[in-house]
C-alpha cells in the first residue's frame, strides 16, 4: 500500500520529533525557554522555506516577506480571538479545529494579498521587483501601525494583545513537516521544474511553452502562503503582535537565512533557520551581560565572513537525502 | 538632502549594479564625525564639512575594499547580503558604549538661526545653507563626472566594465573612487541633516537611506538628474502628506508613489536613456 506508506513516512518523523521534545520538556531536561525557541525556529523555517520557493527556486527578488508573515499573523490572531477567546475553556478539539482553520485562513489571506500584489508587480525585473516589494513591506508596516483606526482589536502601534497561546510543540513540528513535504513535492513536480526554468532563463522557459507570468504568480503566491501560516503560528506562540515585528528589516532576516543556506537549497534553509534562531538566543545566554550589545556586532561579522568564504551558501547544491527528488533518492 | 544620499546610491549602482545598503550608515557616520568636530573641537563650518566628507569617503573605500571587491565575481545576491551585513555591523558597532554610544545626541547649532521673509515666503538660514551646499555639491559632481579623466572612466565602467578595462581604464581605482565620491556626498548630507534636525543617533541612517534609495529608483537608477528629481518628488510628497493627511502615513506614501511610478515606467522617470548612466 504505497499510499499508507507515504502517510507513515510523513507522520513518523513528526511523531518522533514532537514526542521526544514533549518527553524532554515534561522531564524538565529542556526548560520552557528553549522549547519556545525551538518552536520559533520551526516558525522561522516555515517562513524561510516560503521565501526560498520565491527567491531560491523561482528567482523573484522579494524584500516584502515579513509583510505577508504579518498579514498571516494578524488574520489568524483576529480569527482565534473572535472564535476562541483568550480564556480557552472550550473543548480542546473545537479549539484545535478553529486554530487550524485560522492558520489556513492566515495563509490564504497572505496568498490572496500576494496574488493581488504579484499580478501588477511581477512584470518588473530583478532589483526593481525587490524595491517594489520592499516598498510594499513599508506600506504594510504603516497599515499595521494604523490598524486600530479601522479595527480596534488589531491594536495598531500599541500592539495586539490577548491572543490565546495555542501553538505548542506538536503544532510547530507538524507545521514544519507539512511545509517541508509540500515544498519538496512542489519543487520536484512539473510546477517546480517550470519555476526553476524561469529562474535559469526566462526567455528560454517561455520558448519552451511555459506561461512564465502565470508560473511566477503561482510561485510568489505559494511562497507567501507559507509566510502567512508561519505568521499565524508565531502569533499564537508569543500571544502578542507588534508592527515592528513585521517591518522590512525582518524581511532581510529571512532573506539572509535563505541566502546563507543557499538559494534553491532546502537543506540549507532548514539548517540556517535553526542555526540563526539558536545563535541569536544562544549568544544572549553565552555572552556576559555587559557585552550583550556585541550580539549584533558579531552576527553581521559572521554573516560577512560566511558570504566571503561561501558566496553560494553553506550547502551549495547538496541536499539531505529525504529532500532530494525521487530519482536521486 | 535626500538628493545627496540618493546620488551616492545611484552612482554605485550605475557602476557595480549593487544596492549598497550600507550607504545610509555611511551617512550616519558622517553626521557623527561632524558632531564630534563641532562639539569637541569647535571647528568652523567648512572644516566640518571637509572632515565629514573625507571620513565617510575613507570609510566607504575601506568597506568596498574589504567586503565588496572579493565578491565582485560572485552571485550578486552574495554582495547584497554582505551589504546588509555591513550595514548592521556599522549600526550596532557604533552603538556600542565604547564607540559612539546608543543614545540620542543633540547636534549643536554651528550658527544662529535667522528667519528671513521674502515676498511672503518664510525661510531660515538653515534652509539656505542646505540649498547652497546641495547645489554646490551637485555642481561639483557634474564637473567631476563630465569634465575630468576619472569621470570619463566612471562613465566608461558603468557602460561596460570589461571593455573599459581593455581600453586601459583602471577599473578597481574607478570603483573605489566612485564609492568614495558617493560617500563624501552622503557625509555632507549627514552634516546637513545634523544642522536641520538637531538630534542624531546611530540608527538614524536607516530610514533616510531607504528613502534616498527609493528616490534614486523613482528617478531612474543610474541617472544623476533622475536622483535629484526623485529626491525632490519624495521630499514634496512627504511634506504634503504630513500637511494634508496625517504624519503616521508619511513613511508609506513615498512607497505608494514608488510602486505607482514603477508600474507606469519600470525603470524610473528618467531611466530610459542608458547612455546617461554614470
């Protein structure tokens, strides 16, 4: 039964990983702080995978990723706030269903917006697309800042509070596994090949009968949907949203992760996301309190050195076996 | 003032096709150099401008040498990420207590503020100084680019790097010079910023840097008159938004404008004629 086998292949790593982490945290081997950081790393990885699909595989230079992340976060948070409430004494199953629905709605909202933004702007090329999406990111930040003037629940510049804490280890891990599966299968499908063809040479791709514009919109929309889902998970992990979390500088963070890992390389994105989050937090613990400001001095230095030594990303074109195409597995 | 920063972006982009994200931070360093030379040593204004411009230029040349030159043949994105890295490094390194410190500093007024009224329009001598210095810098730039040997080299490199090298242009020297010249303009811009808005800190370069870049794209990146035009449009639209709508939407309007222009003319207002690129 290949179908059941495939399901088992997806569920097993999820069950093993989340079970192990649940066990470790229940036994106090991992303290709650690190569990939270792990979940954050999962969320960042989902968002970075989305950007890798946009930039790494399709070659669309997007600097507005954090804006879509924010749209997903606000949408999902608003929905759970309306239908679950912060007290959370409803049945677990119903809450879970609403949460799942909100996450998907967050992804959908980000995707719809990406489609609306993408159809006009994706006609631009390279750097101009980058600056247009960067501009879009700044516009969204301004809108988030002023959101309370049309929907008071969103909080505006003061931040959105009172979001139920729903994201746990199972949710974060499940999200990540699902994201990896979808992206892996997508990039090795005909769609994925079309996207890579566009990245390599748009004119040649068009000559081979690929509707390049349509595929670019598809790639952009799909990648942004991942950002939206990741945003929803983030909102219910930290239970507080502030517009500054979604400004254009955060788009650079995700971009750095994707480039550090290697464009069009899923392994690299995964490793770089976890390394990035844990490095940021690890240095908070490792450095003596007086030198905590050195964190952001060391990180750019590390970044520059990595880029000078490995300009094509940490992993180049190598992938973990489970992320390769079936032909090579 | 946006114009001065935008010019640096547009020149660097015209030559090496790199969005130099660290440019806004070079601008910040220029402002801080000016701050120290006024606050500690009470230098006269021309000397302040000279120190800020010179210091920024040296900084930019060092950055180009250390971080960008080894990556010139690497994928463009690697250089871009390095530029972001340099930008973050400059911001946070200078924010350390041992360097400039993370606080806001009041920029001392180097001269008394005087208001004049001519024909119903009020303006201060600060605005006068800004206008004069900007115009003088633009004039000097125009002279350098179109009337000197280095300027001819810059135009040649921006047109075609390889051919320019074959024709005996010292490509590396020209690129260093371009970075230095752009940074000197940013340094002058930093001094003007300090005079106009007397409060500086190490993160002040982010927003002006971004907007100046937007201005450069708006006018057509790579074109000097385009950068000035884009900067003028940006400045006007922001002032108008603050006056007629609400200051909270100020940062957004510039980008709405940008996207609108890009959709209408994808290479910016003056971006068509490639021969004009510097």
